[in-house]
């Protein structure tokens, strides 16, 4: 990637963040209903401060920060950059205003484009590598923007829609085929990223891992299948739940996935296009690890390990092209349409639609070493008390994912587009 190509890539990614926020009213930018959800304004500011702190401040002689206090406002969790506002207080700040935040973004974008064109040739290889990482970081926040906006709107009693209902592309379909389980042989496999493009440090080193014979479902669990679990009393029966999961169900009063609502005996689901009747054939989403594991237990199955998921995806030769990612503008998991059902690939919807829970704890691969400095805080320090997800979702950009991508969340989190693919022993 040369300088002009990196500039185009940079501007394209920056524009997506602003495109996501375009349907919002100014009042929407500052809401923070829970700690996990950040105000849209904060995301826009954070993904500008990140470039300023990582590049402009370090590479431009005598650089003066755009605003001396923006680092405190827009830093997330980087101890290397000093103190910051508490995470649950991001929504308490009316200033900087949305207009001031957008001016900050524009200034940082302009200075970054100039730096891309003028940085010394000797510094270019490392600089380019880190800018690409920063752009992938912004793409992560674009996914968070969509899911945070959805949570913000869902908690509003007016139930506003982010996009107009009926604006999504049509899906033509026949009755959903039965779920099948595909056999994969056990053996020693190489796990981890093996290409030459961008990857996060937690995707390497490539290492050998023994995998037993296993079977993986050819498609995702649907709303209809999960509804059977709900209506069979799954949320009232402790036998299916891990201990911490059962305590969470009781404490939080969970009765169904996040955004499900029963009205006059019918199930509805809040989406980015407002409240809609539950589509029984669409993949279930917004379930925690606890819920995914409980459903698997109720079904007599289990969740796959992340190694099994990667082995299966690699064997199928899967590529992101054609998956239901952000780029397709559905903004919700889609039923398995006729075009997908006719494809020769044995595994459907492995990439896109929903992040798929695995039963693997988020831990370092053998030989992993956390790098020094701010970038060392990016992944390594979170390798505890979290579980791995694979595959990307309808809110993920297609060029931001790959089969080795290791997403991770705590076991009770539901607001991301997270779903279920079942597995069993071979």
C-alpha cells in the first residue's frame, strides 16, 4: 500500500464513522444508558484522539494538541496516555459539543492526510503498519456505534427507528432446510493468522493444536429454534445454566434475548428499523454466552471451540465476500436466502450476520508476547474473564474480518450482534 492508497483507505474509513451517525439527531449523540454503551459523540472523538495521540503528537515536531483536555475526555482505557474520564461518565458531558467534536475530527483527518504524504521514507513502513491498525481500531468503533445507537434507541419509550422500516433489501427464500451436522476429522492443525495482510497481535503466533473429531452445524440457530427454548421454560430451569449464568438470569430478570418483546401473544424484536415481528427464520442474536451455552445444553449439543471453528472455516475455504456485513446495509441478521442455499459451500453464514460464541476462553496463544507501549494495551491486558467469538456480524465491515479474527466479550454481554452455531463431538 503506497501513500496515495493509504490516504484513500484512511478517508474511506473516516467517512464511514460519519455516515453511521448521519441519521441521528443532535440529542442522540450524548446518551449513555449503561456503562457498556458509549455516546456516539464520544466514539467520534475517541477515534480522532487516537490518531492524534499515536501519530501526530509523536511524529510532528513541536506538535500542539488540538485541545489540552480532549485526551482526558476521549481516552478509553490507555494507561500509557494518563488519566481519563470514568467510563460510566462519558454521557455526562455536554461539551465539547457535537459541532466541536466534528471540527476536531476534520482537523485530525486533515493533519493525518498531510502526515501520510510527508513522513520520512525511513519511517514509512512502521508508520503505515500502525496507521492500518488504527483504521481497524476505528472500524471496531463503527461496529460499536451501530450497536450502541441500537441500545440507546431501544431504551427510549418512543422506540425511534434509526432507519426507515421497509428500506432494507428484500430476501427471497424457501422453507428453511433442516439443520445438518458436518463431520471434521481430528488431528494436529495450525491455528492463527498465516497471511501477509493486517492482523491483530492476538491472532498469532501460528501454533499447532490438536483437535478431536467434531461435528459443526451447517447453519446458525434461528429465532424460531431459540423461541422453542424460551417457551419450553428454558429461562426458568436452572438445569441448563452455568452457575454464574443462572445467577445473572435471576438478578437481571432475563426471560428472552435482548430486544425481544411479547405483545398480545406474539414475539417482536427491536431492530435498527424499529420494532418488528420476530422473523422465525432469521438467526437469533443479542444473546450472552450464558444464553448460548444454556441453549446448547437444552439442545443436547455444545458450542464449538475456537480452534474447531477455525478448522471448519478454513476447510470450507470461506472468504468475507458475499457475507451479510455492514457493507450490505441490512443492519440485521438475515434469513438464509435462496442465493445462499444454492451455494455449494457446506457451511452457511460463518462470516457475517452474527458473531458466533465459542466455548474457548480468551487466552494468549502459545508464544504470545505483549508488545511494549500503548499498543501493548490493545489486546493482551484483556486476556482474562472473557470468551472468544468468531465470524463478524452485520455491523462489521467486510474488510475488517477474517477467519482468524478473535473477538472477545464477557459472558453476560448481550448488546452486540452475537449468535449461536452448535457443535458436538465426532
